[in-house]
C-alpha cells in the first residue's frame, strides 16, 4: 500500500511539473520581437553617421520592458570611457549592409556632457558617478 501511495505521489508530481513546464515555453518566438544582441555591444551613430559610442548594457524593468541603454562614450579601448544612460526610445534601429545600425539624435559631445554612471556590483545596478 505504501509503495502505491509513493508511486502515486511521484506520478502526480511529474504530471504537475510537466503541466507547469508546458505553460512556461513557447511554440514560436513572439512576432515583432527582437533580441538583446541587436543592441548589446553595438555601435551607436549620430545622424551624420559619426560613431558616438557603444551600448554597454540594456536596462530592463521588473515587467520585462526595456527602459534604457547604457552607452559608453569617449576614451580609447575603454580607457577614459564615460557611461551614460539614454532612454530606449532615443535609439533608432535599421539594417544596413546586413548589420544592425543604431542611431541617436544626440551627438558625442551631448553624451560626454551628460551625467555619468558606474556599475555597482554589490547592488547590481547603475549608480550616478561621483565627481
């Protein structure tokens, strides 16, 4: 009798787990969805096609909505670079030569003059840079 109860519990647990797992996956990617790869580590250009920086991080709120992009500006090979945050809506996308092309109406100087941010590993958040 005990063996039947244990087996029954195991089967029930498996059935519940399988049912839960089935509701957590998709059969197809959502239409109009993009990958973070379209933004992360991509260059951003001004309207005159001058490079103004690179996307260093993508900020997502608790509901999963992308709210901002961290753009590294200035410096050389990351040395002397300043990280600024721009609203997600401030960066426009298009495909150019089979590559994602990101543009902003901001200039490199605009971003250099914007408030800087540093990544805080303890809080896993971007915090204002102390001057």
